[in-house]
């Protein structure tokens, strides 16, 4: 489970995003933090192990930007295998030539088939690590499933100049749960969100749009964005400075019926 936040508008997005992540952090915690901003056609990306407090101390951000996305990561496997929690596995992720970034909330259960295909095409996973399993004693090669999406989107953007179509094609064969967020310099006035069935909330006002995973994330913008809503599942959301549009993401599939069990979820986290 991860926490997401993002902003586009006429204010400095950095404190808004970091504070939005910080108030959500109490829900489950954070093992890693990342922030990507876009200014003058360039993406600036910082990420590191640890919660928001560690991130603030490490980077002491002074620059300003009006569009950006942020992420705090909590991976269950990191609890048992702490060596799998690395800076490279933190979100957002670059594509291969570092021209755009994406981030993810959820789990792709069929990610290995995409890893094999993408590596055969020459893509190098920066999140790839190796560790010795304490139970079996065997060496395990570990990837962050989330990095797949940046490479798939890159592949599909070579085939079409319609980014929404490229997003849909990239998502069509995923199994599991996901929300993907895309920040691309070719679209300096838009943030794209592909939400299959993860928690997401969005809000819009004059010259400002904002999103976060959990509604408590709106606490930091309640005066700026008093109106907000929770979009349905299986949607492609586009945030602009004065508008939010919601379209169907995958036309050939519907999310499964799923009712989370809070007791089981609590046991997993503990």
C-alpha cells in the first residue's frame, strides 16, 4: 500500500505535495519517499529511503514548481527483507531515457512476464537487486513491479502520439491492483492518472487541481480546494489547472468485486 499526492496550479506544489503525503503517512507508514516536479520542460526527481521527515532533512528543497507528483512507499516484502528497500525502488520511476516519470500504488501479480519481455528488448531495470533468502539460503533476484509501467508506456508512445491510448494499451493486460500516475514534459499542463481499483480522491478549483490517495490528504488544501470527489474505478483521470476529466480506462474489462477486510489488513501491517 502506498500514498500518492499531486498538484497542478498557480502555487508552489512542493509543500502542498509533501504535506499531503505526510498526513496520509499515518495510515500505514512509509519506507521510502519520492517527489518529481516539472518546470521549464525539465523534470526534477528526488527519492530516498525513509518517511517524509527523512526526505525533508536530506533534500531541504528550496526551488519552486507549479506541477508535481509525490509518493510514499510501503511494501510488505520489505518488512521481512529490509535489503529490498532501496533508493532505486522508491517512486517515481524514470523511463529508459529519463524523459518522463510514473508512479504506482498497488501490486501487479503478473509482473514477471513483463520483466522478461522488456529485458529481452534491452530495458534495464534500475530497481533490480539481489539478496540471499534467509529461509532457503538461495539468491533471489528482486524487481519493483511498478517500474514496468514506465517502460511499457515508453514502448507504446513509440506507436502512437495519443498518450491516453498509450496509457490504456500499457494497462490492458495487468493483473492485480493499480493506480498509475504520469508526469510528462510534453504535457506540461496535465497530470494523468490511470486508476483500476485503488483509493483515489481529486479536487479542482480556480487555477488549481489536486489528487491524493486518501481523503485525509485534502486536509492541507481544504481552503484552497473545498470541493472534492472520489472517482469510480476503472477510469483515466486528467488533471489540469482549471479542470478534471474522468473517462473509462479499460473498455474490455471491469474491476472485480472486492471488499477489504480491515482485520486481515491490520494483521498484515502489524
